[in-house]
């Protein structure tokens, strides 16, 4: 009888353990705006999802929905994740102007270096300055792209070549910078760039090299203008985030899997992927025999001087909202310098 009772208890325990294991299996829906072959979906989001599944022993599965397959527009992604419509999103922070003001620090002109170094700096910066702005989200990584440059139908070799050029910008601050440089900024999410270039809605676009292949930009324009001195004209900021309730509902061991695949090193990996994508995008433009322009140090300095009042104006605007923006800019520069050392 004792053996029979022991066997029953063992069977019951096994059944409970099995039921518990099944109950703890989770499927997370990841929604993002770019086609699946683009750099971040193919080289960062998919490997991240695969690693999370492997680290969880297959108990966390990530369903990836590319190119806004679940509906809505790119600016709505932050609401989709904070409201729990989806579990995970990756998006451009600047698509929701004014909602995440502290993050705009990293969009200021000529502040960034490489994607990897600036991503590490941005993530560290946001842990201190931005976290409260991301209510309803468990941020996995804040990151940036590599050096931003101009891709144009006409040649842009001098500052005065920007006059009247209709050029796409991806955020409020970037559009302000383009206007200060003499251009006519046209705000739009990056998926709209190809059609807008082909139809003449814009004459040029600001994007990093890594985005150009998926948008066929090197086929639509023949000129690409970059800058001397190791700083990009600008960078755009991104967030990879999870719905807070989706995270909170995980058992502790699965929370630990998400935690182990979040943070500074995840941000760095996304930045590295962007940097590698830049090399691939540049090669495509070279293969098309496009005109690749690097402004010399003197001309680059003219652009910096022309754009620099925007930084002071932004600081004054943010100070008016109760933020110590000057200290934030100093902190951003110090973090970028720290993480760029030795590159």
C-alpha cells in the first residue's frame, strides 16, 4: 500500500510539474515596420528571438510580424506595446515627436560617432534620463544607427547646395536641423522614402547607409554626402521594448531570460549590426558607380557652425520644460566619448 501511495504521489507530482511547464510556455508577438530582409529585422531581431527561445529551452517563442503586418502605422507602435496590443516592438523613437523629449539629446547634430559606441552611450544615458518616459514598457534596448548622411538626386558638395532641397527627415529635431541648414524638411517614416523619391515628393533623404539596400535608395539617387571628422551629421534613436504586463506575467525564470538578453550589450549588438549594415550599403552604392562625397574638414566645420545654434535652442526649449538640458548634453557627449575610446 505504501509503495502504491508513493507511486501515486510521484505521478501526481510529475503531472503537476508537466502542467506547470505547459502553463509557463509563452508566445510573444513582435511587431516592427521594416521588411524582413532589412538590417535590424534580419540581423538583430531574428537572432535575438532565436537566442531567447534557446535560452528558455523553447518555452519562450517569438512570432515576428514585419512591415506593420498587424496593422497601424510606425508612429503607433509605441502605443501598441504600451497598451498591450502586442508584446514587443522595435521602432524609431522620433516618430512620436515630443513624447520622449530626453531621447532627443542624441539626435542633435554632429554628436554621434559609430553605431556601436553611440548605442552603448545612448542606452546608458537613457537608464538615467529617459526611463520615466517609457511608461508601460520594459525596455530591452535603446540604441542608435551609424553616421547619418544625405542621399540626393542632385549633388550636395557645399552648404549652399542644401537651399530649397526637399529632404526627408525622421524626427522633429532632425527636421529642425535640416531647416537650419537651408533645406526644406519633409517628415515621414522611413518605409515611405522609396515611393517619395520615385514620385518626386522629396529630392533627398537622410538615412544611414544600412537602410539604403532595403529601400533601393542607391538605385533612386546617385549622390551620397558624408562628413569628415568621425561624427555623423546626426543619428536617429530606436527602442526595442516589451509590454510591461507581458513581462510581469512571466514566471521568474523566464523573466531572467529576458533580462539576460536586455541591456547595454544588447544595445551594443544592435549598434554593431547597424555598423556592419553601413558597410554593405556603401558597397552597393559603389557597385552602382554612384557619386560618394565626403566633405572636407573645412566644409564640415561650416555645417557644424551653421547647425550649432539648434543645440542652444533645444537646450532652452527643454529647460523651459523643467529639464536640465545643458547637463544632459554634457552627459551625452561624455558617454559617447567614453564608449568611442579606442575605436
